[in-house]
């Protein structure tokens, strides 16, 4: 029997506030699976028209799939969130693009007709599970010169990208980082972020007083409003002597989780679910692992070609800010100004944080909010670089688009 591809939509997306990894971070005593469980429960609370038994899949990404991020976390998180045991789940890994890949994977199943609606998201607790924990890279990568040793260290790949784009100076990356912090602070002041955050209760210990108490997390911990160029200019360059990448112009080590509902458009409308974005195309691309940050460029070229669009058709960009140089390389390639108003309107990972496998849905949630605010924009994209030399791009259409009205 011939199959007809169905339109796929982004119904809703939520996330926990992002925290700083480590003993002083807000989630130090919170389990990773509990973070994603809270996000799933919030999705269900916000969308009471959706019967949980109708959910066809739970796809949850994690880069380090051990401990409380292991045990097929899509399945276990679904059970812990209270979904019927009839709802299956699985885990997925594409490093930084984990949640983005969870979305595109279930989207393909929805388009094919295997699913009507699915949950897709990601979690990363870098405090409990540092990037690379427990891995054993094959020595052939270096001994046979398949990759340069720098490919195994993301900060070094960012320095390599600076080498490839000598016009992207440390000054430019610091200026970009300041703008990211400023835009994030403005978005918070305007209430554009909080609507999609899941408040998280956390246990906090005060070692000096010997006391343990509870608190409620309602905002991103990594943000540094008021950051100035002067603050950033003197920071150390840990990946290269006299380098350009610092803790100020890159995302930090973070904890957090995201979750989204992906459905066929027909199912969403028949079940009175919101339609916040319509999927147009998506693509992944590989690049030299040594310049991982270049990945969004070929991924975007492929996604644009699939959609029959050009970069000029894109009215809004959500680009993951793993490193400022990576965003600026993308913008420079396409002839887009560093401060173009279409790019990361609410700020990005330099301000909010980047809990690896969870970040893709943060980009989508922010784009969906911008689509709602700007019906004059028809197309937007979410894109990110991916460890070991990959890029990922998803192009979305605004269902609120009003054209020339």
C-alpha cells in the first residue's frame, strides 16, 4: 500500500532552568532522570487535551548514558513521569544535537504514519557525568592520524575554527558574548523565557552551617547580566596559549533537561492541541572533527536545498552558542552581520548554558515563541554544531504567518 507523508508539527516545548555543573550548582543533589521527568510532566499538564495513552513514543537523548542518565532513559523517564506502561521509549545520542535528533527521528516516524504523537527531548547532568566520562576512544584515531588529537577536545576545535576564519578575532567573539548576555537579560525582563520553564524543587546543602534545605529553581543559573567587554578581555584562554576561546565567549558546563511534543498536524488539530511550528526540512552533515564548529554550515545548505529555500528566506535564526566563534563562522559564511536582529533574539547558550543533549529543544522552544510574536516571519531555523565533526539544522514554518496582510 502506498504511503502518504504527513505534515509534522511542533506542538509544545518546555525545559528546566539550566544550572551550573559541579558541587556549587543548583542541581548538584538532583538526579538527571528526575529533571527530564519534571519536563515530561509539565508537557502533560500544559496540554490536558492529550490523553497520555495516545502518546506513541518517548525519545530522550543523553550524551553520557550511564548512571542516572542510563537504563534506556526514554523508557524509564516515561514510566517515572506517570505515562501508561503501554507507551514505549528509547534513548538516543548525537552528543550536542541529541534532543534535536530525538525530534527529527520521531518526526520521521510521524510523517511515515507509524506515530501520531511523540515526546522528544534530552537531558544532561554534566555535574554528575562530565563529558567523556567512561569513554575509551580507539587509539587508532590518533595513531593512524584519522584525526588530530585536538578533535577530542571541543575547546581546541573552537581555536582551530578561529584559525580557519582569521577575520573572527577575540574582540568579535567577546562582543558577541556580551550581546548574548544582554539579549538574555532583556528576554527575561520581558517575560519571554519564563513561560516555558519548569520550576524545579532542589535540595541545597550549606556545608559551613551543616544544614540542608529545599529551594525552588525558576531561572537559569549561568546567566551573567551586566557582562562587559572589560570583564571578558582578561579571561584566560585555557585551550591555547594566547588563544581566543575563553569561559566568557563559550557555553559553560551545565545541567538541565528539555521535552517537546511532536505530532502530525491532523492529529494535533483533531485533538485540540496547539500548532506552534510546522516542520519543513532537516539535515545533518559531517565535517572534519578538528573544526567541529563548522558543521552548521553544510547542514544548513542541505536543509535549504531540500526545502527549495535560500538563506534569504529565513526570517529567524536560533543558533546554538557552544562557542561564539562557531556562530560567527556561520554568519560570516552567509554574509550575515554579527549583530543581525534575526539571530538569537533572546540570547543563547553563552548566557543560558548548554547541557549538551538537551539544548536542541531549547532552540526550538525559543523559535516557537518568536514565531508567535512575529507573524510577519514565515521561516526560521534551529542549528547547532555537534561533537566529533557534525552539524544539524532544522527548518520550520510559522503557522501564524500572515504574509502581506
